[in-house]
């Protein structure tokens, strides 16, 4: 009799456990939430900052090169005899904070910036977009007829980057921006507003097409909106970005609101960005 009771209880427990497993198997599993990375190949679209930041301890050495405008004439090989180069670098202080510094000959500018990622786009839940801010300052060491003071030579830029990687091929971002010059030597306001628009379309595993348009929303005087089209090619540890733009300035204060040529009169410049990444400090110790 006792054996029958033990056998019956065992069968009941086993049946209950099996039913519980079946119920758990029918329940929907919790979605796996993961960060969305590589919306853009590098920290730049063409001129604009992208939603990408560097890993902690990573240094990105950048050379940004722009030839002269096509309308500079045959005597200048349609711009190939003329060149503007910014040499600089970026460092990943943390995975969310990137610092940058560079020097370019346009207005003999030294520029520096801090780029902070506040919100990361997530897959499976969380934020549908990434949100970053960029704060930059530029010192213009050019000789002027009216000699400005050190403080007057400074220009500042504030930007918010909102971007989304829609799928493995398409990424978009919008970049509302404000530019302020302590002193201006041209007929434009000290403070101007612009809206950067950037797009990346993946072509192959190692290449993509990038588009960039930056309309100035306030009085831009005799300057023109920036438009750029480029192509990214990844080659080992390098990312080679080449394309066409009407921007000669390579710091934020210049290419956002101070473009002197336009596409419709061949004021287009061929150029490239070369990016080489090094790990200076391994965060794993």
C-alpha cells in the first residue's frame, strides 16, 4: 500500500514539473537588449562629427586634406596645385568621451573639442537613437588689419548630434549647431545657427557612401551652405574617406558657416580624410 502511495506521489510530482516546463517553454523570452554600434565608419561623416566615439585608451590620428576649388583654373591644375591640410588627433578618454585637437592653415586655426555620448541607441529595447554633444573652441592666429586681442580671436561651437542606425545599410543623423565668434571681420552676426544633416549608406563590407548638408539658418552674409559627398573605404587599420565638398575650412567654426565657394559655379574641392587608430592604453590593464 505504501509503495502505491509513493509511486502515485512520484508520478504526480513528475507530471507537475513537466507541465511547468511546458508552460515556461510557451512563455515569450525576454528581449536581449544590446547597443547598436558602427552607424558610421569613423568619428566624421565628411566634415561633420558623427555619432561614433572612440574606445577607451584609443588614439585616432587624422589627416584632413582639401585641394583647391575646380574653378581656380588650369594654371592651378583645377585645384590640385592648392592644398589645405588639418593635422590632428582624437583620444578616447572613456567609451563615451572623446577629446580632439588639431591645426589647420585657414585663419591659422588651432581647434579643440570634447565629444560626449549621453544616450546610446539600443536594439531590443531602450533608446531608438544615440544622442551626443560637441563643444569646441578655435583660436585664430591670422594677422588682421584691426589686430584683435587673444580673447577676441576665439570662436566657439556647440552641437547636439541625434543619430540612428536604421539597418545594416542606412544611418542618418541631425546636428543642430550654434557658432559664436567673439570678434568678426566680415558682415555677419557674431552668433549664427546651422543644421547639419548626415547620411551613410553601406555599399560593401568595407565601403560606404556618405552625404552631408549643412544649411545655415541665420544670416550667412556672402557665405554659402556646405554640401559634401564622400566615400569611406576601410583598409586594414586605416579608414580612407574621399569625396567632394565646397568647404575649405576644416574646424567646426569654419565649415559650418564660413564657406566661400558654391557647387553651382564649380567651387568644389576634392579632398580626403585619413584615419589611423592606435590603442595607447589597454583598459583591461
